[in-house]
C-alpha cells in the first residue's frame, strides 16, 4: 500500500508532538532537580 506524503507528514507530526511533550516534561523535572540540588548545597555550606 502506497502512502501519501500527507499521511507521512501526519505521522511525523504525531511523533514530533509526543517527543516534544516528553522532552518538555523531562526538562521541567531537570529544572526542579537543579533548584533542589542548589538549595541543598547552599544549605550545607551555611
């Protein structure tokens, strides 16, 4: 079965959307983790 470029584009958009969602969540958790880490380090230094 031959796929049209539009269908391929749709699949790509779906994959891209899922990937961006995951990376957004990941960067958000990384951001919180860094803040907590800095907070703990500053707390121990004082």
